[in-house]
């Protein structure tokens, strides 16, 4: 996160939650409440000033807010609509506030990478309004310049709430509105109903790695990769999935094939940078994809012994060792070429020999888990070569 920007976070948690049947902000999500997750999102991004607007059951919501490190602003007229809560919260922002994020409490699954990318854009442009964009649609949270505060406080009840005011600013100052591409489908996902809550819990359980659509956003807008690198990544992804399917089928495991696919696709995300596996992991971690980052950090060098067993990390590592470009090869062929290329660099040859021995050990362990030889993967070779 970029320090010293003077940004605040404003969380709206004043409503009745009538569609949910329970107060949304206090619903549990992996050991914390939805409200706590919203506050923590901003504080983890270095935004220390977080204001929560309370209304219904204000004492309970306020206590949780303060416990999470936020300030509280009570809106006694919360039943009149959201705009009044926005004005209440904005009125509590400090004079030093250069800009503020506006987030409803029912959107607790946003990724810290979204906040970071918006803050970075603000640091560069000081735009009046910055919107996160995913799949060609704007979402939450908008980041509003501090200069929007007087207009919000002056406008008592715009016809369509804050949306009307922001649309007016965009019409009058179109160059002062920025669309910021993010890799976060959750900017469109709010938890309004019990069905939404169940879906949100499932999303949370898989939040450590991107969806395929989020992968596409990363590669298209945030960390672009050349076509050749993407072809190799997709080939590695298909091999990792094929290995995972065979292991699950034979051994009754439940390895996550989507995790194998996205990590295979993104494993060379930072190719061309020094220590590209560590750099790619750092990029993904900053976007909020910690589980994927761990796997990508280990795709080149892996600390493993047979006692560790086989998981998604091992399959991605092995799949990479079975590919040359987008062509399926044997482990021996893959390493013979590399060792010949670096034969005069004794340190590099030693490192490759170590990886070669590990790849052979992994292959033997995967063969047992699959109940079939790795050579059986040749049935997908034709598909790989066409990617």
C-alpha cells in the first residue's frame, strides 16, 4: 500500500438487513463478523482511519466496530435511507482526509489488491472518483476525493442518492473520473439474503486463488504476459489438471482441479524478472491470492520429501517439468536440454541436477497415486500442441 495518502475508509452498517432476516454486519464469516472483515480489509491495507456508520442495533454494531479498530458515527435517521448514513459518515471524516473509500457492510469479500490498485491510481491522478472495474463493470468500493465531501454534505436528498451526485460530477468533469481494472469478481458480490450468505461462504473458502475470469483480468490488465508465455502456462495447467484428475479417480483424493489450473496458467507470471517465481508469488499475494502465491513460489524449486504427500503444489511443479513450451516431454528430455545449455555453469548444473532428482521422485510418487504411468498423459499431447 502507498503510505501517506491520507485515505479513510467509510463503512455503511446502519440498516435493518430486512432481506437477510439477521443483522448482516454481525453474521459470522470464518471466525470474524462481516463487519470485522470490512474494517480489517482497510486496516490491512494501511488505512488507519476507518469510520463505521451505525443505526439499527447501534450499541452492538458500535462495539464490534471499535473492537476492530474503527471509529463510530451514529445516524439516528438510518431508516430514511442510505444517503443519510453516507452524509453522517462523511461528516465525521477528518480535515486531513484526502479521499475515502465507500463500502457497504454486506460486501466483506473484497480483496486487498482492489484497495491497493485504487489507492495507487489515486496517488497518480488524484481523480475525483475512482471506480474498480471487473469484467467491464464498475463495482464497489468507489474511492472519492476529499473535494467530494462538501458536495455530499450540501446535498440533502438527491433523487437517486449518491449515484445522482456522482453522475453529475462525471458529467461535469469526465477527465476526473477513473476506471481502475482489478482482478476481483467480489466487487459485484453483495450478501443480501440467506442464499447470498451461503454462496459467500463458498466464495470465502476458495478466496486464496483467482477464478479463471480473474486470471484473465490479471493477464490482460495488471501483469500482462506474452502470448508464448500464456501458451506454456495453459499447457502446464492442462497437465496439472490431468494429473489431478487421475489422482482423484484412483486414490479417492479431492485435489482442487481449478486450483491446479489457475496456478499452472499463472506459474510464469513474472518470467523475465529476477527470481521470477518469488516475484510472481509477491504479485499474487499483493492482489490477495495467498494460496496461489504459495504454489507459484514453489513451481521452480520445491522443498519436498515423500512423507509430504502429493497436493496441488506438487502437481503444478511436476507439470512444469513435463513441458517444453507447450509440448509434453519426458523428465529426462526436459532436463537434458537445460543441462546442455548451461554445461559451463557448474552452479546452474548442480541446481538443475537437484531439480531433476526431485522431479523423478515426484513422478514416482504421482505414478503410485495415479495407478498408471505418466506416459499415459500422451493422450492429451495433441490438444496441448494446439494451444
